């Protein structure tokens, strides 16, 4: 069975995470793939935290094998800090999965990019 790579694309601007996009599948059997499940759980938990603290200040899209979370520009400093902590924590979790399964999860950090 050919492995399918999960790609995590992170866009940072002004030292803050502005967008995270996770796409692909872990390559295991559907509903039994621990890598895909771990990545999905981490990303969706972060999204839940963002929605809890400021749903009007983010946009997101979820479909099978894909999640994109974007933080809107111009939010106040405190909320921006909360969002950055949540997204940084998400990336720490995804990085741990990537280190454990480097052939199945790839992190791509893009700094100071236009969204």
C-alpha cells in the first residue's frame, strides 16, 4: 500500500500564526489510521478553542482530508495572543506526530507571506 502524506502548511506574519492548512491522509486503513486520527484530533481541538474565544475573528473550512484555519487581520492584542498560543500548541502537537511518523506528516512553515 502506498503511503499518503499529510501536509501541514503554516503561514506566519509579524511573528503570529495567521493560517494553518492540513491536507491529505495518513495512509492507513480508513477509520483505523492512528496518524490521521491524531492529526485530525489536534487540528479540530485547536479550532474548537479558537471558536470558543473569538469565532467572529477566524474563518475555517473542513472537509474530508482537509482543514484550513485563518485568523483575521486587525484583531486586538489580547485575542491575537490567545489565538497564537492555541495555534502554537496545535503546531507543537502536530510536530510531535511528524517526528514520530516523518514519512507520513510534513510540516511546511512559510514566514511573512501574504494570505
